[in-house]
C-alpha cells in the first residue's frame, strides 16, 4: 500500500505513484552499491559455472538463482539512479 501522506508523494496519470529519484546525498552511495552488487554477481556467476561444470547441479542452480536476484537488484538500482539524471 502506497503512503500518499509522505512529502513529495504524487499520483501518476495511471493511478500509480509518480516516479521520483533518490536524494542528491544518496546518489554516490547508491551508485557504489550498484557497482559492488554487479561485481558480486560476476563472482557468483563464475562459481555457478564451476559448479555446473563439476556436475554439482543443485549448487549450480542455487547460485544461478542468486545471480539472477543480484542482477535484478542492480537493474532496479540503475533505474532508480537514471530517474535522478
């Protein structure tokens, strides 16, 4: 449920919340977090590939799921940062 009483909350034309970006003081921190998550996702990808090659299918599948979640988080942060540009 959206909290419309918070400062700056706006309803968009489609009835959803209008997009707003992060505060200027948050931009560099969020950018750094996105970069770190991307690096971690690459490391997880390497581990997943090794596990799959070694026929450790369950470990590989779990690591692929972690990789997808991390990359989803990176994309979401990048969209958030793009709104502030």
